[in-house]
C-alpha cells in the first residue's frame, strides 16, 4: 500500500512514516497542501492521511482539489479540530474518515486498513485465494491455518498480487507500490523479494500461486 502523510508537524510525519513503513507500506510525506498536491499529481497513492490546519495550502483546499477528480485515493483526515461540524464539513468535501489528534497509532493503522478494503470493495479483512488466506487487518498470511513467516515487504508483495489477481504487474509497478520515491534501492530488489516469497510459499505447498510472464511481469493466478 502506498500512503501519503500530509502534516506540518515534522514529528507527526516522522512517527507515522516510521510506523507505517514497519508494516510494509511505502510512505511519502508532505509538509503542506502544495507539496501534497505536487506528489499526488506525480505518484499513485492508495490512502492520504491529511491534516487540515497547515500553512500556505491547507487540508481543506486539498480536499476541494481532489473532490473534482474522477480517480482519487481514500482520504483519512487527521486533525486537532474535534467539533462535529469540522467532521461533517470534511466528509462533505470528500474525506472518507476522520480521526482526532491526539490519536493511537493502532487505531490509525486499523482505519487505514479499513479504507484499503473499501478501495478494493472487500467487506471482510480476510482475503482468500485457494488454500492461502491473507488477514489484511493483522497483516498475516496463512496456508491451511499455518502462519507463513514473512517479512513486511514479502507480505506487502503477496497482498498486492493477490488483491489484483489476474492482473499482470510489472516489476516497476510493484516497486512503486512497495518503496518510497527516494529509496536508494532499484526495482531489481523485487526479483529478490519474489524469490524469497516463492520459496516460502513452495515450502508451504503452494508452488504455483505467482506466475512470471516473461517481458511483462508477475501475476497471481
């Protein structure tokens, strides 16, 4: 999952980026709405965590800009404004959820997972693919009730492919979803991740979950 955190507090940005990255997410940050819109114009995001009160271009202006777009990410407003009218106004402007500061990271993470499920029209946090089950809330993969020991990036790769099963994803497209734009890694790291993930799936008795389409990319069958 690719997440954009927009907040004028450097502490909030760093805290969320560190926490979400530890769960295998690719996280970009912006200190105000102008920077956020620039990133949104250049990169695909699944969810935006958006503060309302910021200098220059604020969160309300970002919501107004995104509301007019046909395709946009899910938006979780994260704000110190705690009045009912603030929530109503943000939701009417196109926000999908609203969380008041101070907040618990676990709650924010759960809300992001819920928004991601809505993006993929999933009612349950559990995604089933044959003998494979992904608990997207707990970030766990199971084969016949046995938990697979995956790194956060391996899990993120598996979830990405399973959620988009039948769709071929290029190595570059996968890299964009799993790594930040300023990452020092190259997209060849996806081949390494794919190799270790396939080995773990094969050890659990699933040899054919991921297919390589030569010259195109990878697909979950």
